[in-house]
C-alpha cells in the first residue's frame, strides 16, 4: 500500500509540473516572449527550492524506512569489518557535509539570483587564491581518506597472527571448495591436471605425504569465533570474487595466482541469529564477480562456532585421501567374501 501511495504522489507531482508548464506556454502567448521568460524564471526558481526541500525530506524518509534493513545496521561481524565500517562512517560524514552544503547553495543560488531587471550581473574572471583553496582542501581530505584505506588494506592482506587457522578457498563454476590442512597443519601440493570432480576436486598430489590428511568440504566452511582465520583464495576455472559481506571483506580468486586475506570473527552464527532476531540467519560467502550463467547461484555458508563445536565437527571429517583410495582407510570395515561352497544334492 505504501508503495502504491508513493507512486501516486510522484505521478501527481509530475502532472502538476506538466500543467504548470502548459499554463506557462499560454501565458507566454498572451504576455509576449520577454514577460513569459521572466515568469518562467520565477517558476523555475520556486521549483528549485521545492526540489531542495523534497530532496532532503526524501533522503530522511528513505533512511528511516530502509536503514534498519541494511547490514550496516546489523554491525560488522569481524574486527576487520569494524574498521571498514569506521572508514565508511568517516567518509559518509565528510562527503555528507560537503553534499549538504553544495546542494543547498546550488538550489538556493538558482532561486536567489534569478533574472532581475533591477540587478546587474557581476563578471568574475579569475582568483588564484580561491582556486588554490577549493583544490587543496578536497585534495588533502581525499589523501587522508586514501591513507586510512591503504593502511587497513595492508593490514587485512598482510600476515595474520601466528595462532591463525588457515583455510584454502577455491572457486568453481558454480560453487566453493574449502580445504583444511589436517593434523600436520601443512597443505599438500596440488596440480591442476589432477582435478577429478568426483574424488579430487582441487587437484591434490596424492604422492605428497602432507596432502594425505587434507580435508575437503564444499559449500560450507567452519571457522572459530575469536580465532583469526587466513583465507588462501584461488579458482579452478575463471575469475571469481570471494565476497564476505557480513565480515566487510572481499578479494578476487584468480586461477593460478593465490591471493590472501584474513579476519577475526567476533560473533558465532547462533549469536548473530539472536542479535538480528532472525533464526534463519547465515553468514554467506558470495561470488562478487560475474563468472557465467550460474553466477547467481554461487552462494556458500560460513558457520562460525566456538572451539569445542569446531573440534567436534573436525573429528567427524575424513581426509580426502581416503575418499580417493577407500581401500587405504584404516577405519573402513573390510568386506569378507563368502567362500562357503554350496553342495547340490541330486536324488536318483
């Protein structure tokens, strides 16, 4: 209902403006060209002020209606994300002040300095001092913002603390593969020609002893609250982009060129469900780079849990090596062939 009412109001405003324009044409015919131009200037000046008022009111109304539905209102779910939000708010404050001042002056000047036969225009050719001011101030402000951005960027993409867990994230059309290094905490080698969608989705080199305890999962990644996690990103086919909107991070996943970033989650999935009052809330990993006709479906889940729950989940995982070579799995139940001979009795 609110949507239909908003549309009706917008249509009504356009109709009013159209009727005013048509009336102005009729007035121009009756009064003559010069009188009509002056009349149009007055109307345009009034509309400039009206647009200024309606514009700011619209911004306020939209903020009241939709701000609570954005992820900004939820707050960042990582320490690094809080720094990103801080940069965002500083940028919005600086640019918002400039926006309000410039828009007010733009529309007010259009109204105040409309054509007036009793006022002469003033010709202003050049002012070096004024040009230096309006060039230097924006340049300094933008430089400060860029420096803060670069500082955080190098922090997010640099080396994490030594206690960080490491997860390898591989994008494919159209899903995500996650690899954990197993008990030896060392990833085994991989080679793209070894890729087998059924048993070796990232191309692990099985002859490497460090690879034989690596664990692979698809679509769902488990990480621990309060523990830094380093992501090593790659792709199996085309360029993807790892988007972690709740953690305020994103990074390209490029074939053959590993990229990295790290973050520290501060809320478990259950805590975020309570915080957002949404029992169905899930942390998402999305592809933020168009990667083909199934791009829209490339969504993964990140489960943030406490250390105990993570340890229980990890204990249930089986190294991918045993999926590729089930006969070498020490926990597998051996299959015993039935060698009992069946004797046929023939009655004569």
